[in-house]
């Protein structure tokens, strides 16, 4: 047997417990070793998911979480050199397993996004004192590279926070209108904040390169002159306080 | 030829970060798992930079997959190279094993058949890794649970040829020799006498556990007497080497690992080292 065939058979054994592949590899002569590697493979992946989704596990309970882990290991094979990549598809698996419980996949998204932000690229937030010389007519805000955003349909942020503090989580509630969440790292602490769709769209636009004046114009169009300008100022202050803005350029060549 | 470093060290693990950073621990070097620090930024990279300011660091990997029949992962090597350039480690090491094939990654150190075909492939992969990294690497003998037959050579003959053909060094894991010898019924002394002694630059010492049918390389126990005896057997045959205690699970307080390290120093006839 060639080395390539041997390795493909080993893959078939690990991923699908393929008995024919095990037989070709050596059958009963090597069965104890095959069992060791099968166990190593599954335990590694299960431990990785358990470590990555602690609050999700708290919410759905150990038995349901274990069933989800088993389903995920069956559904998704690891492909990256780093185990950190393996949890990325787990929220989707939870969504498939619990289609009527949107907060479960949302909690998993929060667990995952916080872990990604924790080891994401470093960036130094802009200090308010550095705003003095900014040409606001042409200013483009550059946001921290750990920024992550998604929609939320439930009060999952409140549930997550309560679980993290060891407190009784609030009852599940569907939000009256679609909300959102932003996750980022400030210093060495990964943080999140529940936001509305208006701030979500503002952050997405700014991240895509919309100048601050363009954001102001958009908000004025949506909210009217006074409220739009006030909103833009409020968002700028909030983003500075959160450490989300890392630099401002003018966009003029 | 990789420069020798004579010293005694420990694997850097999370429960001991603060002690390593806030005190001068009585070690000559620390070894870190490369992949834990091959991240973009944040606390892991800051910790490693600060540790590197205080101690020589060896980078030990588990994901290079030197035995993959479809070659090495270029993205992995690029990330490792960036870490190597930043940390300037004593050694860069990985295992004589494979983890990845056709885009599937087992995250386990899977065994190779010791055939001429595997020898050609492993040598080509090591040469490629060394080209990308711009330096020679150390290859560690694995604990194995499967002995693929038929083989063209023993594991120690395989390692001897790999070192001779690629210029790589050897990270000799004495516990792995003991575990594999027990699992496959070969003489561990023949193994230790058969490896290329002039290529050994680092030694791992660790513990293991008895599984249902096989010894398992769990790294969750103190170094047992048979492994100390093998260490005492091989050490006089080697030149200057870096010895370290490798513990990955059931991690005890640091002073217990330092006590094991003092045992290694005593066996080596090295003077004890006081913490600063």
C-alpha cells in the first residue's frame, strides 16, 4: 500500500470509522492502536468545542451540548492546521439542531466571536486628544481589526452576561425589532455590546470606507437634520470611548 | 549543523505564566507549543514576547505534519516563519508523524510506516520546511500505538537516515521511546544506542499512563523510574543537550516540576541552579 493510500484509509477510519479501511491498514493486528487514535481524534475535537462554548453549554445543558458536539464531529471534519478554526462552524450546527431556538446559535456566536477577538490583531485605539487636527469633511475612520458584527433576534447578550456572572439568566425574549451585537478587543479584554440596526449599518458602512461626512449625510437623510447630526456625534463619542477607532485619515491623495 | 545548548528547562504552560514572568524561575530555557502563539495578537503574543525577554525559548510544534504524503501546508509554514523571526528560538522542532491529508486534519500525531517511500517523502518535507524557515529543525521521535508492517527499517534507523540526508537534528523523547518499546516489544536500549547521538540537541522527559491495551503518552504524570533509567543510559553517549520536563495535563505546581528538573540535573551531574 502506498503512503498516500495508507493516509487516506486512516482518514476514513478516523472520520467515518470505516471498517474496510481499518482492515486494509492491518485489521485486528493494529486494532488497539486504531482505537487509541480514534479516541484521540474525537476527544480533541470535543474538548475544543467544550472549551470554546462554555456559556452555550451552560444555557442548553451538558447532555444537549454533548449531543450537539457528537453531531458536529459527524458533520464537520477539521481542516485547518489550528484547532482554533474548528469551532467556527459550530453555531451553524446548533442552528440546524435547534431551528426554533435562535438564542442558542446567538450565544454560540458570542462565545466564538469573543475567542476570536481575544487573539486577533493588535491595534492601538485613538485617543480623544488626537482629534484636534482632524479634517471632518474628509475624515475616514479606521476601526479596530478585531471588530465583529452580527444581527440578533433575541436577548442573548443579557443571557450570556448573566451566565458569565453565574447569575440566573433572564427569560428568553424575542427582540421587538431586529437588533445586533458588536464584539471587539480593548487592550487584552474581549468585549461586546448590544446595538441597534442603525449603529450596525453605521459600523458596516464606516468599515467599508464611508467617510464620516458620508455617514452624517446618511443619518441626516434617515433621521432628519438635527437628530441625524446628533446621532453621528453620539456614535463617534461612543466608538472613541469603546476604543473602536484606531486611526483617522483624510482620504485626500 | 544546529548549535548545541546545554541546559535544563520546562514547557511553559498557562498555570505557570505568572511565576515565569514575575520571578526568575530556575530554568535555563523554556519550550512553548508553537501553535499556541501562531495567532495574530493579544495576550498570547504579549506573554511570549515577555517570556522571551527573560528566558531562551524553544519552539515545539505539533502541526507541521512532516509525514503528509501530499506535502506541507504553506500557510502554516509562513506563520511559523514569522514567529521564528520574531522570537529567534533556540530550536524549532516537530514530530516524525503526520496529521493532515487531502485537507483533513486529525490534530493527532499519526504514525508512519518506516518504508523507503516514507523516508523519501519525510526527507523532502523536512528539506522544504528548512528552506522556508531558513534554518534546520529538530525532529522528535513519536510515541506510537501502531507498528505498520511490512517495514524496511526500524524507527531509529529511519531517524538516522533522515538526519543524515536533511541535516536536521533530533529531539529525543525518552518517554516516547519507552512507550513505543512497551507497545511494540522492542528493546529501548537498542533504540537509544541506535539513534545518531551526534544529532541529538534536545531531550524530552515525561510521564505516561497505562491504557486498556497500550501505554499512552499522556504527559499527565511525573517522569517514572524506567524513563529516568533510560535517560541515565543515553546521556553519557550524547554531546551537550537541552533537557526538559514536558507536562501537558494534570499540571502540578511549578515547584514540583522544578524538583523533577533537579533530578535531571543530578543524573547529568550538573550543578543545581538557584532561582533569582
